[in-house]
């Protein structure tokens, strides 16, 4: 657990860098099973003018060689719970573990996907929700600094339940009614791998 905290702390440091640059304060790192940081990224939606330039997605897409060479034992650490897009990319990248410093109650992917699907049951991904209240507070503070100016309503949605630290298979079922079944079906179709 101490290692998880170290890598989550690094992802929060990257989020601070993104905030100073004027981007959404989210950072992500990819670590191998020996504990070596293979790559890191920050959200660059505003500085690079790309709607899909989320930290996790950008890092995974731009480091395909690393993903192929290290097909087992890769860990993703993010300062904020990955959205449905980033979580989907991480899952199809066959990462062993996905951990985040702060739950995203507005767009967090773990509440959006159907974790009872056969695909997810067979892949055995390890998901680690927030484990450090100080890292949660730092990440929440960074998001507050950014969204209090840009979009105060969105900030309320993201942090609305930040003190709930529960994470169980039942809480991973679809909690948000605004997430449509179509989104889930599209994810499952995209992730489907033919039986061998």
C-alpha cells in the first residue's frame, strides 16, 4: 500500500503541473511490476486544444510500444477516477491495476460501466479506490482551484460525495441513471474479444 501512495502522490504532483499550465488538474502514471515509472502524462485539453487529451488516454495511446512490451503487471495511477473513456482504454490495454486518488462522482468510469459483464469478470482487473485522505484532499483542492473559476456547477457534481469512501461490487453497479444502456453496450462491443 505504501507504494500505491507514492505513485498516487506523483500523479497528484502531475495534476499540479497541469493546473499551472491552465489545464484540468489531472495527472497519470504507468508503473511496471518492479515499481519503475514507465511514463506519465497530464491532462492537456486546453493547452493542446483536444477534447480527448485526458491524462490517462493520452498516456496509453502515445505509449503503445510500452504496453506491448510489458503485457503483464502494468499499473495505472491517476489523480482522479478515470472517466468512462479513459477507464475503457485502460481495461482494453490489459492493465493489471487501476488506482486513483479521488473519486469522480460526476463522470467516474467505475460507476458508468456494468461491472457484472462477462468481459470484466474474465479479465480480473484490480481497481483501487482512494486510500489516502490527504491525497484526496490535495486532488480535490486542485480541482476546486480550476473549476471554481471555469465551471462551479461541474465542481459541485464532481465532488458532491467526496466523503463517501465506500467501494464495493454493489456500489460499482450503475449508480448514475443519466448513463445510458447504449453507452454500456457500445463499451462492451468495443471491448469484446472473440473466443479463441
